């Protein structure tokens, strides 16, 4: 395990094996279990950053929050499977596209009777609820076991963009950030600290989308965002700033303290991502690229 110091006194550790269920209640921790976009990319050239699709875990005020259920959710579940205590957690989905939900059928704790999971999401572009989207991918012939095989208690909640979810003294605020894809961004606030999770940025933001994003990320201690890809540059890696300029511009405009870029393109290999990180830090020093196993402690000096 390695420790690093960022400007502004922020610190983070990499390759932490687990955030235990018994972590101190005063902690505000963020762990990355999946950092790849679009499709899982397991190969030798993605080993350092990771090839699993989107999934992050936030431990705050004694609660476990999970954002997105890509294949990284399977890794998280296997980690929790080794624990004896019943698990209760809250799963928030940004949208219902495959790379955000494909790990859910393989989430082992959901098959354990004593566990309880609260599942949140907005309606998909076709009007389907998050429950329907998760269940449909588990129907034959796509998957051998239906969602009813999950023995844990599953509680589903329909989110209307702009609403707030109150979990005691933790507030999760939502905003619609990508109109056509029906993608939602989240702002997680506890006491004076805030984490924003906004991972469907694109290069041609409408003004209404930009305003919503700025509102949800304003003065965040940590912003987790995505790089953007706009054809025909999606596979042309000679100019890297097309990938991260939107996230950096928004973070700078909103007074974000720390920026983490996640959901890397499947074609982005480790050496290329090293180069991207250096270029981002040249204009936004308190920034880094997410890798699987990265743990951040929010607000801890």
C-alpha cells in the first residue's frame, strides 16, 4: 500500500484491500472498484489502471453507498462475501446502459438472505424503471437466474431528477446531466464535506445541462468525472486534451478542490493514461486518474 500527498493537503492511498463494515463512523472514504467505460477491458496493457467497468464505493457516516454497478461491483461483492456480518447498502445508478448495470447479476451479497440493498435510479430513455432494467438483463437467454433468485431484501426507489435522498445526516442530491441518455449526477454531502459523481459529460453540453452540472459540483471537495470522446477523435490519441478538457473546465469554474477522472476509454492503455494524467495536472494540479483499488479520504488532512 502506498501513500501520496496532493496539493492542498489532500492525501490518498492505493490498493487498499477493503473498507471494512466496521470502519469508524467519522470516516468519509471513497474506493474505486471499476474505472473503465463502455466495456470491460482486461489485458496486460490495462493492469495498472484496471479493466472493470464503473463502480465506486463511498463509506460515510457509518453507511455504505455504491455508485454504478459495472463489473467492478462483482469485485466489491466478493470482498464483502468474506465478511460475516449482514450487509446493508445503498446502490445509486447513473443510468441503465450495460456498462453501468452489468455487474449486478454477479453481485454475490445480493444472493444472501440476511442482506438488504436499497436501489435507486431514474427511468431509462424507453421509460423502463431501474428495477425493470436490472431484472431484464437477468432473464433467459441472457442470464440463467432471474432477479427473484436474489434472496437479499431488495428495495427499489424511483428517482425524479432534482430530488434529494436523505439518509440520516447524509444528503444525496440528484440532477439530470445528459438529456438524451437520461443520465443523472449525484452530490453526496455530509456535514461540511461533499463528493460529486458526474460521469456522463460530453463535449457539446447544452446550457441547461451545464447549469445543472455546475450546481451539483459547486465547491465540491472531490469531483469524480469522466473523460469525453467525440468522433472521429475517439480512437485518435495523438491529442489527449480532447478527452479531459470538459471535466477540467467545469471543475475550475465550480471551485472544485480535487478532480478524479474515471471511466477510461477501453482503448486507453496504461502508458497513455500516465501521459494524460501528467497533462491534466499541468493545468489542474490537484487531479489524478482513477485506478482500481484507489482509496481517497475526503476532508482528511
